[in-house]
C-alpha cells in the first residue's frame, strides 16, 4: 500500500526549526559585550554567530527552493517540480553536514577551553558555568542537525510519491516507443539526436524535455513537428475564439508618435529623427494626396516589426560613431523614410535596434536559439537587413523557416536568385557571405531599381514647390561646383581632374576633418567641412555642378543635387565594375555590372541632368564641363523618389505581395475543343509577330499581381540578360511572369525548333541553345531570374509595362 504523502515542507517540516531558535537561545550581545572579551567568550560568540548564520542560510535556501511554483501549461510541470525538489534535497543534506561539522568543532573548542581554564587555577572563577551554555548549545545544534536529516528523509518520500503519481498519471511515460509513421520520416532521427544533444541548449528543458523518451516525443510532436502526436496525450482543446476582425489601415496625420517609437541613445537614431522632422510636412501632404487617389481602399492594418540589425551592438554598429565624422548616411536615410512611410500608411509598428528587444518581441525562449518561438509570431511583416536576418535565424530555431516568408530585407545592392538559392549557389560557385537564404527574390528590397528580381524600396528626396524652384534658378552661381565625397580618401589621386575643373569653376568640398585640413584636398578648393543636412542642401541650391569621382556608389546625394537644380557629372567605368574585377563588389550577392558611379542617374534620368564621361580622356572630360556651363536645367526629381511615390509603392507591396501563399498555376485559355489533350497557352503572338502577349481569350486570375495582361514575352540576344532585353524595349523584366513562360509550347509559339527539351536548375532558364536546337526549362522556381546572360543561350524574357515615373508598378498595378 502506498504511503500517504507527507505534508508539504512549507506547512510542516520547515517550521519545526523555529522553536529551536527560540528556546534557550542566548540573547544577542550588546556592543559592550565585545569589549575585552576573553578567548573563551570570543570563541563562543564566534561559534554562536556561525551557527546563527548557518540556520539563516538554511532557511533562505529552503525558502528559495520550495517557494510555491505556479503550475504552467507545460505537460512536464510535475517533472519540473521534482527537479526543484531534487536540488532542495541536496541543500538539506549539505546543511546537515555543515551542522554536524560545526558540532564537532564546538566540542574541540570546549575541550581546549576546559584545559585552559584548568591551568589557570584560581584565576578561573567560574569555568563550570561557562561550559553549561556551550553544552546546551551543542545539544540544540545536534537536534537541528537531526531535524535537517529528518527533513531530507521526508523530501525523499515526497519525491518518490511525486514520481510514482506522475508515472501513474501518464501511464506509459517512460515506456514510449518511437512511432514508425511514413508521414513523419525524420522522427526516429530527431529522437536519436535529442538523446545525444538535448542538454546542448537550455531551451529544450524550458519546453519540458527531461531526458526521457516520452519527453522527446512530446517535444517533437507538440513543439516541433517531426513526430506524430502521441495517442495517449490529451489532444482535445477548447475551440479558440475566432480572431477579431482586422482593423482597417487609416492614413495618419501626425508623425510625432513615430519619433517616440524610434527611440534614443544613438547618433544614427538622432539623425533619422531629424530627417523625419525635416520632411514631415512633405510626408503629410503626400499622404493626403494618396488617400484621395485610393478613395478609402487602404486595406487591412498590418502589425509590423522593424528591426534595424546594422545598428545593434552585436553587429558592431559601425555607423553610429561615424554619423558626425563623414560616414555613410545612405542606409539611415532609407530607414528613416521607410519608417515614415509605414507609419503614415496607418500600420502598427514596433521598432528595435538591439538583440534583446528583438528576442523579446519575437517570443524567443531562453537558450541558444535552437527551439521554436514560444508563441505564434505576432507580426504580419518584419522589415530588417542582412544583419537582422542573421540574428533572427540564430534565435528563432525552426520558426525562422516557418515565418521567413513574412520577412522583407532592405538590401542596398540587391541579391540575385543565383546567389540566393543555397544548393545552387554552392554547386555553381555563387555562394557568398551575404546570400544563400532561399527567400523569394522579391523579399529583398533595394535602394534603386537596378535588380528587377528584387523589389524596389527606394527613399525620398526633398521636393520643391514652384516658388522654391524659381528662387533656386535665380540664385544659381553658374561657375560653382561641389565635389561628391565627404571622406578625404575619395579625393586622393584626383589632382588632374580637379586642375581641369578649377580652370572653369570655383570648387567646393564638404570633407570631414577634426583639426587640420586634409592634405588630399588641394588648396584651391574651398572646404566647408562636414555640413548638417540643411546646410548641404543650401550649398547644392547655389551650385551649378555636382561632380562625382567614382565613389561612393549609388548613394542618395546625386538625386538630391539634381532635385536642387545641379547637373551631375560622373565617371563611366570601362570595363564595368563588378564582383569579378572590383574589391568593393567582391562578396556581394550580385553579378551586376556597374557602368558608372550612379547607374540609375545614367539610365533613368540622363542628359541634360546627368553626364557620364570617360575621366581617363581629359579632352572628353573638359568638353563636358564646357557644355555643362552653357546648359540650363531646372530642378528635377523622379516621381518614384517623392514622398507620394514611395507611399504609393510601399502600399502596393503591402497589399499585394504575399510570399507565404504559393501562386496558383496559370489559368488555361478557353478550350476550343473538348478533344484537346492539354490546355492551350494563355499567350498569343503579337500582331507584328515579334513577341508574345497575353491572349484576349485567356482567363485572368483577378488576384494575380501584377496583372497578367501586362505581360510581353521577348527572346533575348545571347549577350543580353532579361533585364537588358526588356529595358531596350521600354519595359521592365517581371520575374513573377516566368511561370507563364516555362513551357515547351512557348518555344513553339515563337517558331523556335526544339529537338530536345530538358528541365534543369539554371538561373538562365528557360532558354534555347539555337545552334544545337536544344531547349531548357526551369526546374527550380526560386531560380527564375531576370539577371544573367551567356552567349550560348537566348533567353525567354517576361517583360511588362510600368507607370510613368514609377518603374516598380505596372500601369494597372495600383
């Protein structure tokens, strides 16, 4: 018959110690008691102090170990309590040993004192009186030790009873067998891993894993999803109430709450807040215009986490200390504008710039990041960068794979599909430090629209009203030039260009320095030092020319200069710079060839606002300067870099981009005959027979985005990528449409002969090797890519139209 459980320690055993402290205990001595105490008195006082401290420590330890724990939802609560009791039993045994040792030492001291007082003879006035209290104290300590020993025995009984009850309640708790279910092929391997490694991360114990086979299976079936649910587990749960209806996103009219969300403590954050304040009125006017354009169709409010990984201490935060020393500001400009746009569009935001905040907001369990999140992800979208992406992967466990479709990665230079696909990048030599994430390529969001495989996020430049434009034109100094470059190293070796420029124009610089003028800056240059943003804007509004010396690449400053009425002069690179020949691009997940310092300005703006010349040709360089002096230009800003343009673009992305749901297969055209073996292509030959278009008779998925009827299919030349092929026709490559092209019938419609057709993983497919009449289709959808070319292949390219001034959106995309 099972022994009746002992009362809890809090209610029974522990209070038995208190009478021992109360009965016969010596009163605490006053301060005068320590004045001139004899050796025996000091010894006894010392022993009493040690005893009292030991008892206090005992009680404190018991109180900490046996404090009432709330029963949580974990199926392993009983085991967790047992583990706490095991630790408490160890404490009790140590206390018992300490008291026994203390008693032995008191006995030794008593014998020593007895001998000393005996030799003192008449000087020992009352030795026997002294020994009586000591003997009584020894008896009490011995009794306390016995009580502690009794408590340890009672703890053993409680433990045995608890374990027995737990086993009886769970039935087969320690008799679980690994299920052999073909639906869960990885179960056995995962259990084997847990047997060997479950102690490698405290998060497993947090979820209740205790080393038993059943705890492994419960974890792998209920926390992770590698094993089937155990039949003896209670699987019935109260039906959860339906989620509350989504709130509608509503445009905001005040940016002040956003400034509170951004926080403080870093120079980078102060810079972003200053930028938001400076552009606040432009943002608010743009929001009102877009609200009128959308006519109240904003859609659902999203819960969005914004984690700026490069500003965390764990990533090094090299930007914040350099904000006031001429460091790069482009990333912070873009993040400030992203924050403003998302907030004004009416979404609920949470901003983090530390790893601790990230873990707290995600619900990361304690440990080393191998376990899933404790709760479902509370955010619809997460905007971060490569540093933040790495931090999320390290701390989210399997939840990262589950929720990565909600991530949007702010990526200045872009990530091409060949670098993003882990297996392909490894096999084909495209692996870099920044790629291989297996995300949908459109989840990467760039600063400029140079990589159609990615989404174009952008930033904004200050927009001038008509009065400001006229004032700038009247105040321009026709012979004033400003050099693009705040760091002295950019000026090194540019003496030849500067000497030619100095013949025609007064040269101004904004190079950072602390005490002495940088030697790289010639004496004839008027250096203003590092200027605040508004003062730099005023300098641009006076200047005629803004000149770049090849670096930095693709920053916001040239657009700001053009928007303030400057002509931008930049170097042409021959050969183009890329990861193959230039250190700056080496390791970046792109094979893009950069033909100038600012390709967007060259390709999308061009003359008369942008001049791209060969700086190695002095005559061409000097001729360009003379022509620029005679050219009159107005301030110009592309619509996509205005506040309204960015709001419009981000709104469209949030409402239409969904990477968590696989796209439906392309709808077939209306069948012409029931005897047809396969549905005809939804594409048709254009009237001039040069390319394919969406067939008027084809069905169109109303939820597809971009709309399929904006598609045009063109065949590239061997030396051109699809990006270039579409651009040459006034279109933009749209990778979403590759799924409509990846069919043998499309080759036939373009009168291409295919002696063989193969499915393979290659970022250039679908394509045809015309010399051997071999056609290739894409096996891996993540490798559909607008980038890349090979003289061996002519590629099938999906192109689309776009809104004027808004290359990211087709004409019917808003």
